[in-house]
């Protein structure tokens, strides 16, 4: 198995904003392409609660959708994941119970599933959740006298009656991702070595088929659009071919780390670029700013707010405190930036839209009654 060392490059984009009246004449404004209608869903957090906000958008403007989603406001869940138009959330209910809420925004339908009701006299903690097709995966730990027991529960979402299978894991599960009809489980050996490993399960028969050592300090795992598994550390990431199990290392050189290893929000566009909030280091005064990482080019582009807009816009008009989520509107070519405001006197958060090509330019903003945790497309 051959190992490759490639290096990541950091690029800070300088963007100069201007008002519409300054940059576009009246005749040019009449010929602006209105773009394509796009429906966004923002998941907003406020006061420990999570609720959806539907948005209507095109190339000219984004507005609040007056229709309400059937997904009701809930406490911020212990675990959640997004699969296309599906939003899945898990909340613990007692020592040995929990509830999964599955909502499909395309059909606006919600299903509640009680999980772990078959277990008794246990102290259970769910650690990760993932969805693929009609299967839901929840890894969990049952605290015993010594040692703990580790499992991943596979739940069939295609039946009206609860149907699940438990698969025993050799070590504590930390994270889950699905690729190529396989479930990849990031594990941690808490008892002896404190090292991470990767357990691979064949989804077709729920059988563990492979395990590999990953060393120390793996932050998380996730799947790119080519069905590769990305194993992220602070100083590098490994790209694992989910079929052949061959891997490639990408080492970060100096201050070029893309810093997606700790991001809670990761979204790919159709070309494979990763959109996420990034720690900018000395390149910005904000805790997190929007960034794009191109896995093919090993290039990270950081969009500092200081270069996106004026100080008056940042501090008084939009009141930007930090970035919370980043996504990409494929229909209109816009980067979507969810952010938290400095003050909640009026609104807690907002959504900025940036056109990326041919030159980056700010399109618009909408204030929201909560802080965007995630952005989906309906």
C-alpha cells in the first residue's frame, strides 16, 4: 500500500464590496439575471430550542416563506445528521431510552421513533448517528461494571414496526459515516492504548469486515461526494478509498491547515468542494469565517469578513459575531453564510449570500429569529 504526502495551500480572498447603486447602472439593473428559484431551510437555535425556518430565494433576493414546516420546535438534540432533504435528530430519554425524529422537508413529513426501549437496567449513551437509504445507524455505549459494552444499532426505516439489529464493536465508537454500502466506525481504545481505529461494517449483512489502526488524535470522519472516507487530524487528513481501502495522506505545511477537523458544519458542492466555518488564525479577528476547501487542488480559500464588507456593515448593519454554518446554492452559484449576531436585541442571527464567480461579490442578507445551525435545500 503506497503512501503519498501532499501539501495544502492557504489562500485568503480579498473581496471588495460596493452598494448596488455604486456598481450597477439603471440600464444594467434591468438586464440582471433573476436566477433560479431555490428553497432553503435553515435550522435555527434559540434559547436551547431548535426550529426550522423556510426561505424562498432566487438570484435577486431571499425572503421568509410564510408557510410553516410541520417539524415542531424541539430542544437542541444530543445528536443529529442530514441526508439530502432529511433531518434526523436523537434525544436521550431517561437512562436507557431515546427518541429519533426523522423529518423529510421535501414531503414535509415527520416520523418519531422510540429507540432502546428493549434494554433494561442500563446506563446508555449514544455517541454518533448516521443515515443511508432506509437504514439509520446509532452507535452507543452501555456502562457495565468493567469494561463497558459497545454497539451500533441498525434501524430499518422502511417498516411501520420498529425493527433493529445490534452489532457489537471492539472499542468505544466515536463517529460514524457511510460510503459504498459500508458503515465506517471511528473507535477509541480507552482502556489500554488511547489510540483510534476504524471498524468497517458491511451494511448488506451487518457484519464487521475490516479494522485498521489510525494512530492518535483523530478528530472526526466523514464522506466526500466520491464516496471516499476523510479521516481528519489537526495536522493532516487521510483520504480512504471506501472500496479498495487504499489511502492517501495530505500533510498541512505550516499555517496552511484548512481546520475543518473541528468544524460542526460541513457541506459539499457537486464538484467536491467543502464549505465550512474555519478558524482563520491571524487572517481575521472573527472566531470563525467562511471557507472552501478543494480536495482535488489541496487548496483552502478563506473569506475574511474584513474583506467582504465595511466595518460599519460588519458591526452595525449585520452585527456579525461569528460564522455558524456555510453551504452552497448550486442553482444560483451563491455561497450561503449563516452567522450569529453580536446582539439579540432584534434578531439572533442572519444569512448572507455571496456570489463567487466571476469575482466574489456580496448579494444580500436576511435577518433570522435564531442562529443558523444548518442549511438544507428543499
